[in-house]
């Protein structure tokens, strides 16, 4: 077998295995994607799309950690911790992003991730716990180099 035939066979097998892997994902997992929340152009719209309301109680029981100045908006490390009993969801939003919704964490009381920020903006966290919606004081993050679209 020459190199060209080997590469063709390898690409075919890779495609078949990727297709087989994707077919094992249950469709209901894809159905849970919060399309309306990602399409919202402001924080209130995104929160309403996820929780059905944007009415939230401010609390100090949600702690957000992130840099004061992000040198690269493409990878801003963020961590959120909720000490509210019965925490069901954590949602992170960035007001000045083209799509403010950046992440949701279901069934977690703490989460760490890296987010994209197009420009300097407040980071906002919402938590649903015990059927009520809570929000934390926003954290202002200054971006010095472009992130999403910048």
C-alpha cells in the first residue's frame, strides 16, 4: 500500500468512527441546548429565556473570581462558587458580548472555565436554588487585547 492509499483509508476510517461516535449521543441531550438564551442580545433576555424571569434577589453567597485586567479577551479564566443551599444551576453572562450568555452549569455548586470577552464588561452570575433566582454583584473585567470579534 502506498502513502496515498494509506491516507485515503485513514481518512475514511476516521470519518466512519466519528459518525459512529456522534450517533451514540442521545437526541435529548442536544435538545437541551438553550438556543433562545444564546440568541438574546442582552442579559435580561438571556436570563428570561433560561429561567422564565429576570427577577433575582441579590446575594453575597455567590462568589466570582476572575482577573481585574484580562490581557487576552479570548481566554479569561473565571470561577464561580455558590454557597446557597439547593443550588441547581449557575449561569454566567457578559453584558458587552454580542451574545451575553457564556456558560451554564447544571447541578453544580462551583464551576471554573475560560470565557471569551469582546471588550471590557461586567461579568454577572445567576444561580437558581430552591426555585428562587439569585444574582451576585457583578465583577468588572477590563480587556486589553480583543477577544470575540475584537
